[in-house]
C-alpha cells in the first residue's frame, strides 16, 4: 500500500527514534517546495506527521539571502545512537551549483515545544 497516495514521492529516508518509539520518514514530494515528514508506529502503516513538513526547499545564506535551488532532493537523516536526528544531508542543483549540503537539525515533538 502506498505511504502517501496524494502525490508521487521518492528518495525516502526512514529511521526509528527510540525515545518516541516511532518510525519516521522524510521524502521528496514531486511538485512541492518542501520535504514531507511521515510517522508510523509499526513501520508499515504511515501517516503524515503532525508537523507534516520536515523542511522547506530553501536555505538562508550567511548574508540573509534566501536561496531556493531548482532542485533539493535525496534527503538522508543521520541519527545519534537513540535514533534522534542530528544532521540532514540533501543534494542540490541550481544553475552552476551542484552538490550536497549538510544541515544540523533540531527535531522536537510539539509536546516538547509547548
């Protein structure tokens, strides 16, 4: 069964976070300007996470400029030993720029933010 039947997805990265006792998945949704976030209790039945968007496909540069590359794809989440995400790697392509970007991340549940 499809994880997300509303649009074509690709480049899924899946991890299990022990403290939340959940599987998470971030993926590229075709035609969207963001990377989507899903969760699952069992790794088979998936639903959009309460946050829905893992990140927008844009970056704030050191001078404050917002850079929106033509392509932001192939997300990979690096986790610590408990499964907590600590780094996101994405491939980018825009005009004469091609490569990979490493982004330190903070990943909290809504309960932790309230």
